[in-house]
C-alpha cells in the first residue's frame, strides 16, 4: 500500500486552479493505486500557526521555552512525520504576489526544523514530488514578467536540493484572465494553458504511481 501526501495551499476552494490540477494528478494516481492512502493537509483553508516556528527557533537560540513551545514542537514533529512516511508528495500551490503563500512558508519553515530532512541523508531523497501550480499572469520566457515567479525556484530549491526529491511540475498560467479587466484578450490562452496543465498533472500522477509500483516489486 502506498501513501500520497497532498498539501493544498490556495485560500480558495471553489474556483481554485491549483486544487483542480491536484485533483487531476490525484485521480490518475488513484487509478493506479486504488487501495492507496491519501493523507491531506490543507494549509490554505486551515493555516498553521504563525507563532510555531518562532517559538521553536527562539528556544534553539537559548530563550526560555514559552507556553506554546511544546505544542509547536509536537506540530513540527507531526508535519515532518507526514512527509517522511509519504511515498510521494502532491503540493498544490498558487502564486501570490510573485511568491509562495505564507501558508506554504509556515509549513516549510516547520519542516526545516527537522534535522533529518535538512542535514541528511534525507529520508525522502529520491522520492517523487508533484507540484500543481497556478499563476494569475504570464511568467514564461519571453513574457514581460519572466523571472517574477519567485515561488517555483524556491520550491525546487527546498524539495529538490534540500530534501533531494524528484520533482515534476504542472503549471497553469494566466488564470486571472477570465476575471481581470484588461486581460480579456488572454482568456483563450489561459484556457489552453489550464487544459494542458491538467493533461500534464494526470501524466505525472500516472508516472509517479507506476514508478512506486515498480520500486515496490
């Protein structure tokens, strides 16, 4: 039996493109692993406490542990355990203000407390991670804001370079075109991008599931 850890970061439920893409990846994964377990962590709708990481770091730097230290430590251990016991990770993350959401940052900050994940050899090295990303504008090469996406490189740095995971990405761009004045001429392009991203997400879900099956054989 395999385990997929799905983490959603959008503050929206209805209309969230990153969640919809993750649904496509998850459905493809489930088709290959109908008995697999999906562990869900929704940091978008259920944010992690912003005080947890400062409480733990302050104690590490010699401060007297506060009343919230034990709770913060337990949360950090829980989050790290979810990552370390998962056979694969599916992260659905929108681009907010050119970067990752504060919800994702809080999650990653608490994961970075765990020395096994950070200093290695990482227990998740070589495992697959699928990112389903939604960007309201256009950030691809050749666009005026190419290079303004500071979320994707950061996620790749943490999960790829620090944790040693194998990353696959499905990206939908121009997602705000249908609802943003002045972007009307980009609506068709946004639909194409989203459609292609769903295909890519499905492919990633299938490939990851099959690789897990092959590795378990």
